[in-house]
């Protein structure tokens, strides 16, 4: 209780809580309490808006030196203008009845929580956050950090709690100048006592020696936490944590997360170097290279510049150690004492630690600076999985920047084509990789790469011509939201021929008819009810692309547009039959190409619940439908024979030939997961889930086996399965995952 009272007195919370107004601002409630002060939700009666006000520790009214310093730093913070820095609206001071004065800073009130809240969410789920997504947010913070460094300012308290989130995906760095104000005050009172948060504080900050790379060190701590699920240094007490920063090297991140690329680890550990001049000087370059190691297996990291390379950034702020006592400070840096490791009002518990710890002197602990962690140079990479054995994949392929949405095998079973949400199409020599899975470091696993123009999250749909001489890729570009581009290539992915399809704003499925005409399914959304839309089928002559027909199919519900493909061509040789997925039904029909090209529906297949995905069997004699309800977590797989489909009249629902119940899918929070994709060989059916599970059922004599399915092992990957594809001979299964590396796994079954 005594320590709590001391903390309240030091932060001024007891005095501020007795006020109704701070300047012109009316206090509504307290939002938070920390070692650097309290944060209050207030109302600005002049501008009629809510603001957040941070009150700093109280000082005597006669302490004009502090007031001048506060005003100088508040003005400096208010002068910062950057899209990822929380702006300062106003600042002020207010005398209190007890003879003290409370200073405050007025900022916008941001509703979206903090980056710390985002981390805590994944900690509660006991899972690592999506690293690429989190790094994209931190990249915004890195831009703000570089901005202030180029203005010769240092933040001194970079941590997740000082990163606010607006609208979920816009990061704002807060508390500029706060740490500097308190750091200066405490140095005057106690010597070289530093301000910061122990878990994120660079070693040199314990001596009041902050540099720009102190901020970058804190940023590296956050990234270590995101990528491993733990902090690199965390002692039983705050002082013990600071001693670990000083004395211990961080454990290699891949020790806790083997899925991290070796290059990621090497770059991150440079950010955690003990010596300030060994760390990256530019935060944006640091984060950008970390991101690139996750998205490009062929990426060869470049040397990151340090402050030795950028002397303009090697500065000392005015309130740090002067030249007269730098020699004494250098000697003191080699001795670690308890006094040197005490800090002022840095973290949320720092003031309580200072108040309760006392200032008795420990014995000096003399030590040599720890040697930088040496990692063996990476000479090669392998496509082999970390684990081998029954039901394990034989290859683990990486190369896409975002999730793989389309997979297409060559007819000779030797190669695989993949299309991702990153607008890249990659060609993989599966037969060659199985024989020679190792590549020199920096060389990709894929054999060829096509890079399109990324737009939103629209997937690519590759399809191969019946004669195997051409490949068409739909959605290679969206042109002014008025037309969509399709590009055809030779079988060797050379000789691109792009052409536009006017009025088609996106394709949700593609197929190459046996008559050598291309078809693409587009949807025109009903502007009055955006849950409904009109399905349109485009028919294009790839030899003369200007020959195009737009056919109206029917209206339908748009609840399910993220499935792998809403349009499938009958694999039977010479057939022009198409299967189109509409909400809870599949419609079978044909495209009749002539001067009056038209769509002729032949059969309707309805299911009792929401349709998730569909697939033809390779012989074209059956079509599979996977359907269910994520609310009840009940899922079924139905098989409909081609014969039954065409023996029923168009007005009647085609009965299922066989049906089996599927395993439930685990999900997060209160909701369950879903089945995402389906693929069939002549003897087996595979289905993938949002939880990362892949199940295999036997297919015998046109019926599904009711026996318990085989569950494949995924080499430790626990992320949503986005797409599945069997090789034509049914011996290989490929799966695309939405994990951090957008992995593709290959099984030989």
C-alpha cells in the first residue's frame, strides 16, 4: 500500500484525479495509469471533440527549469508532422492546491487499441501472430522512427503499448518527448539514470546514453517477440531484466520458431547487438529486409548501414553526457552496478521499483563486452521437410509472398503451376526437386516466375488448353475497374499475349473448354442488395481475343466468393460441359458456340447446407460437393453421378449418389473453422480445412468410403489450407497453405 501511495504521488494521479478540468479540457475518466503518468479521456468544449490527455509527474511550482524544459520538449513534439506519429494538439500546466504543478500534453483520442493489445490477443490464443502482417504494421512505425532520427531526436521508449492502432491497420507512434522530459529530470536528480521500459530498453540506456539505434534495438525486441512468442530478456525483476540486456546474448530465434528463414534470424540478431554502432541505423531498411526474407526464398540480404556508415545520425541530444565527463562515463560503462541499472519512471512498474528497491550499492560486477553471436554462413537451402515418414510431405516449397490460391499440374505429372494472391505465377519442377532438393543459398526452388500486377486480394486462375500447348491466366490485371486482363502463354510460359475483357471487373473462375474456347465466370453485384449478384459467363476465342461473348446465367447469393474456383470444366475428352457453383447448388450446362453463342443449363444439383467447394472426378463421371454450416460445425461430402444428373429433368433436384459426414473443424474464439478446398483423383478425395488439416477418403466404384479418413501430416505447419490439387496419375497431392511463408507441400501417395 505504501508503494502504491508513493507511485500515485510521483505520477500526480492523486492530485489530477481530484480535478474536474485540465486547462479548458473537462475530465471524463481515466483511461490508463503508468510510470510516466496517467492518461485521461477529456472533452474539448471549444472544438467539441474528445481528446486524450497525458499528465506527467507533479513538480514544485517554483521549479522553473522543469517547466521550461517541458515546454521546449512539448513544442518539439508538436512540431513533428508524420502520418504515423500521434500528433500533439496542445500542452499546458496547472497549479494544484498543494503547491505543486501538473503538466499535461493533449493528443487525439484513438479508439482502436494498441499494438500491445494485438500481441495479447494472439498470446491468449496461444498462437504466433501472422508475422508478415505484423511486420507491415511495424514498417509504418519504422517510418516514423527514421523520421524523428533524421530530425536529431530519439524516442527512448519504443514498445507495443506506445503504438496505437487506428482502423485496425494504421499504426501511430505515441509518447514522443515524454521519455526525454523525464530522462532529463531524473538525470538532474540522480545522475545517469535512464527512462524506458526494461523489457524493451537497450543496454546503453541504463547509463543515460541513448542513441538512435537504442530505438532500433527496442524495435528488434518487438520483432523477436512477434516471431518467437517470447521476449529475449525477461528476469524475475526489472533490474534482473536490465542485467540480461547487458550481459546475455539473445537466444537464436529459430530455436523457438524453426520455420523462420535463417536470413531472418541473422538480420534480427544484428538489431539486437549490444554495441549501438553495430546495429542497423535505418529502421525502415531493417524491417524491409526482414519482410523480404519471409516473402522471397531467393532473397540475398544486403549489408545494413550502421551509424558508422551514416555519421550524420551519430549525434548526442543536448541532455546526455557532456564532453567534459565522457571519459568518466566510458570507464563507468565497464562497471555494472545496481545504481547504474535503476531508472526513473520508464515502464508501468518502474516508479514502484525505484520506490521499493532502495539505493544501497551492490558490489561492482566487472565484465568484458559480450562477443557478437557468430552464425555459420548459409551455403544451401533444401526443399525437404524437417520430418520424414508415413503421411509426411516429401517436399516443402516456398516462393510466394501471399497465400497460394491456384494449383495446376502438368499432364506429364512432372511439374506444378501455382498462382498466389501476390499476383505471381510460379512453375515448379517437382520431378527435378525430388531428385535434387538442395539449392545454393539465394537460388529459388521454382524454375520460372511470372509477375503480374497485384490488385487487392483477387486471385489468379491458371488453366491449360486441351492440347497442352497454351496456358491462360485470368485476372493478371484490373484496368481502371472497368475491364480485366487475361494473359495467354506457351506451354513453356513464354510469349505472353495479354488481352482485355471489357466490363468484367473480376473473374471468380476460369476454364478452357475442349472446343479450345476460354470461359471465365464474373459476377455483377446488385447495387441495391450487395449480397446478391448476377452471374455472367464470358466466352473468348484465344486465337482472336476480340471475339468475345457475354452470357447471362442466373442471379444468386454471393455469400461464398472466396472458394478456389466457382467454374469447373468437365475433364472428359471432347466435352463442353461446365459446372457452375451458385450458393447452395451446382448447375451443369454447356456453352453452344455459334453466331448466337448461348448457355444451356442441363441439371441442378442442390445440397441442404451452404456449398463450400466442388470437384469433378478425373473421369468426369461424378461430381463432388462439400457443404456444411460453420455455426453448427457439421460438414458433409456428397457425390453425384453424371448419369443421375442427366436422367433428371431440369426442374427437379438431382439426388446424391452417396454422402458421408466429415470431421469437425476447430476454430478460434466462439466460432468453428471451415472446409476450404476439395480435390479428387480416380481413387481418392482430399479436403483441406482452415485449421490446416487435410483428410483423405477412398473412392471406390463411384462411392465414397464411410471409413475414417486418413489425416496427412503437414511438417508442423498449422495454417489454413487454401488449395489442393492431384496430379493426373493420382500419385501426387499438392496443397497451398496460408502460413507465414505461403508454403506449398507435396505428398507422394
